[in-house]
């Protein structure tokens, strides 16, 4: 085991992956984006149908359309969740396989994905149970200490809430390497992932905070550019849109579709790439940290050990039995 991992190399892993596999990042983002686009299209269709019924439409006529939209939206959400899990395993696999190319952009439906889903459900289920226990214990302690009177009861409540939040955060950080370790070891790596995170909580906390900061900065810049472009280009009349929503007179028919559609189609490519980068940013740093800790030394370039592992993975995949693919 190594004494630690390099935060710089873990943070650089998403950018290295984007540089090596830009088309894969775009495809991953497109798979994540498509269910959202379909849901938006369905919502426009539903609102158009309801608008055609008129403002005096009976609830019995509106309710079936809303229920159909909710059912379709739920199915699309489940599809997007499944796609996100498959893409997360692809990102981790691509990050662990430095310098290696694979067909279908590292996407598979194999035992790796099944193990990843089981590990994700188990870890987040465990965190959820721990949160409930902490809330019960903290609530009981808070009620007991509330009798001391002000201001100490508020101080005690703040301390108890802070302790519970810190405990949950530490638990999340300790289990954060289990999922990438599961892909690395091709096994349910609860023990290995837990062991790899031992003594690395502060570094993992710093890594998570930096990832969040990078994500916030990128999304803020993109949102500002999009809003500025839509406003300057005259694609969206924000004042008129707000007034229509306030007066409940907005319908899809009010959209200038000949103007909007070219913008929407043109934005699909960069938006898909951005969604792919977001998926890479969420998984690649922790996969890199797992790889560094498992190998025993931080590194970001292929070496003999990398090549050996890539060859082993490739030979294992090639020689895998039919039972290893779902």
C-alpha cells in the first residue's frame, strides 16, 4: 500500500482522459443528455395538448395527459440513471486503462456494471441507514439538552448537527473508493476500497472540495455564456417570458421555433460534451486515486506496470466466458 496519493494527478485525470478520448467523452454525454431532451420534448407536447383544450378545460380532460407525461418522465429518469451507471463504469475503466483503446468507447454490459450497481446500492443504502440512525441519536440528544435553556440549547443543537454532518461526510469519503476499486479488482471490493481509503480522508476531502469548485466554476461560466448569447441574439425575450409565466398564458405556441431550433440543435454538441465532462469529473479523480493507492505510487504516465495491467485486462476481457457478459 502507498502512503498517499497525489491530489494534483487525481485532479488532472479528467483532463487527461478528455485529451485522450474526446469522442468517448462526447458519446457519454450524449447518452446522458438524450433522456433529458426527450423529457423536455414530451413536456412541450403535453403543454401544447393542454393549451389546445382551452383555459376552461375540465380536470378530467387534463389529468390523463399529465399522468401519461409523469409515467413517461419516470421511465426516462430510470433510463438516464441506468445510462449514468454504465457511463460511470466506462469512465473508471478508461481512467484505469492508461494508454489503452477499446471498442464502443469503453461501454459494456458485463459483470463489472452489475457489480458496480450492487456496490452503489449497498454503499448508499448503508449511508442512508447511518443517516437515519444519526438523526435519531442526534434528535434524542438534542431533546435531552434542550432543557438547559437558551442560549446553550441552541449551541448544543448546532454542535450535534455539525457532528452528524461531519460523521456522514467521513463515512462518504471512506466508501468513496469502493466503486472504482470494484472495477479495478473486478470483484465486490468492499474490503479493498475501505482499506485503500484508510488514512486518506483529509486528502479525499480536499479532492472532493476541489472537484466541486471546478464544477461550479465551469457551470457558472457556461450558464453565463448561454444566457448572454440567448439575450444578445434575441432568441429569448426574458421579460415577455416572465410575464407570460406570471399570467399563466405561456404555451409552446409562443416560442419562435424557427429561431429557437437552430440554436437548440447547434447547442447539442457542446452541451453533450459538457455533460460527458461532468461525468468524467465526478468519477475519474477517484479512479485515479484508487489506482495510485493500489499501485503503491502516484503516477500519471504509462509505465511497465500500467502496460502489464492493460494487457491483463485486455486478455481477461477477450478470454472472458459468456457468463461474464450480461
